[in-house]
């Protein structure tokens, strides 16, 4: 355990870190886990079970089913949920005072801590409801003219493609969708697909930091370096990336970034953030109207009318939990769980195809696979009906498979049970 992580957890446990409505004993499990890990490397910790048994106890997970769809929505640690419920009850006692005058100002703590974690200025961080809201602010917020071109991929999240299509229907902009192979044949391949699509009329490039289909990590910095000299804005959909592995704004070199926090940060449902580089704020319109005086203020993107404050404030506790665990340990564990099932299936059957890059420095928890001779949809239904294993069927125009996403509370036994079931289906068929 590093000195900084040890000090962080001890500070929270002893109450020296000021977090709103934070229980002094909320991180007891995390402190025990970090004591077990000691000075072991993230990769060493990832392969053991003693550390992660303590992390698992922080979640009230339904163990009657095996949840391998954490890419949709992840459960939140129990103490984070309790903080949100406590604030909801407090709100309900006298909403106009308790929510607007007491809880709402506390969101500045959430803004500050998210900005620190992402590596940007506090005045560049808007707290929103999810990645879709963040991305629609970008997509609808930039002035474009009829005939202007936007480059996206055909593996963008569906809602984002729908949003661009609607804007194209209303305003006559041109949306160009590029295709790419999964997994890609080389590190430079993805950048070249974007380069080939750019024309003098290209004004925006929008794509996911990590795809929700196969978990492919996209080259954000390299595309930024391609687009910025040409005056092209780049919108990054980070719904599956933030909280998944360590990252900073300056490493990405991005100007716009939107994410959900209820996936990999383990925040309550209904929380996300929008980052906009300070000098870009004035020209990006909010989704809902804001006063002129807010033109250069990041808070103009939070003008959404009356909404619950409790889930936004609980983000601070979720972020502290992840920081105490350490994103380096977290992503090492997620990759280990992914490789555990994927490499086993590949080793034991030549009918298995994994469409996600594997390895200790590749992708994250998300893995996509298919099996020759078994329809992915039928295999997914069989896993759910016969083995109570939650999964997602992916049907793309160019590929298909089952998307599998374990999380930090997933046990090795659950991953192995999934692998056993798939191998049984391969050997005996699904009936």
C-alpha cells in the first residue's frame, strides 16, 4: 500500500477529510483490505482473493444471480447509497430549505473533487445527470451550418448517433460514420480511419473513449493532435472510461469530455459530469436556456430545473471509495477478471472468438466474445434462464457476441461459473 493511499484512507477513517454527511466507519472494509494488500503491486493484488473479499463486503449485491452486465449500471457501495437516502429524507422534511439552501451548495465539494481527479480546473467541471446529457449538451450546443460535416463511428453509443441524426434532419448538417475492425490490426489503424474521413468541411469529431460494444479503447490524444491544428472540435464520450482506470485531462489533451458516474465510479444512478475547457465554454450553448451572465460559467450546463440533489452529493463518497481503493489496483483486477474467463475459453475451445484486446495494459473490464455454431442471442438467453448469469447480447451490423463486464465485487467463483457454463454449452449444446 502506498504512503499516499494509506494516508488517504486513514484520514477518511479518522474523519480528517471533510465530506458531507460522511460516516466515520464507512471505509472500515477498505482500510482492512488495504492492510491486507500491504506493498504488493496492483497486478499481484489483482490475482488474489483476500483483498477483494473485503471490497466485496462494501456492496449489498444480489448473489442469487451473477451480474456480468456492470457496463450498464453498477451497484453502488452500501455506504454511498445510505448517504443518498439520508439526504433524500432530509430533503423531504423541508425541501425549499434543506435541498436548495443546505444540500445544493455542497455540490461544490463534488465539483471540486471530480475536477481534481480528472485534472482540470474546478470552473471547467459541470455535474450533470449522465453521459447522454453531457454529450447532448455538446452535440446540440455547438453552432453548425448546413453542409458542415461531423465524423462519428458506427460503434458510437446509439443515443449519440440518434442525436446527430436528428440534428442532421433539422439543420442539414452531414454526419459521416466510419467503420473499424475489432480488435484493430495496429495501434495507428484507428487514427487513420479518422484521418481518411476528414475533409475541409469537417467541423466536429465525436466518438467514445471506450466503446460500449467490445470495450475497445480509442486513441483520444492522437485524434486530438490530428484534429486541433485543423480547427476541428473533438467530443469524447467517456461513459465507460472515467473511474475505470487512472486518467487525467492533460494525458488526453481533450477539450470536451462527458461521462456517467453510475458505471465505473460506483456513484448512485443519475450522476455524471461534463468537462469543457475554459476558453471553449462561451461558444458551447447549454441544453436548457441560461441567463446571459452565465455565458462563460460552467454552471450554465446545470440549469435543468428542479431536480434531486442527493445523488449528486453522494458522488463525493463514491469517488473517495474508488480513490481509497486505487484506480491502478482497480483496473488491474478488472483486466484480470476479464482475462480469466476470456483466456480460458480461448484455450479450451477453438470455436471461441474474443473481439476485445486482451492483456495487462489493454482495454478494461468489458469483453466481447462469440462462439462458432451457437447464436449469441440464444446463448445469452440460455445463460440467463439456466444459470442466472446476467449478460448483454451485442448485435452490430459488422459483428455480434455477448458482452461480459464483471466488477470489483465479482468473485472468482462467479467468473469461473460463467466459464463453466459457456464450455458446457459448447460441448453439449443449449437445450
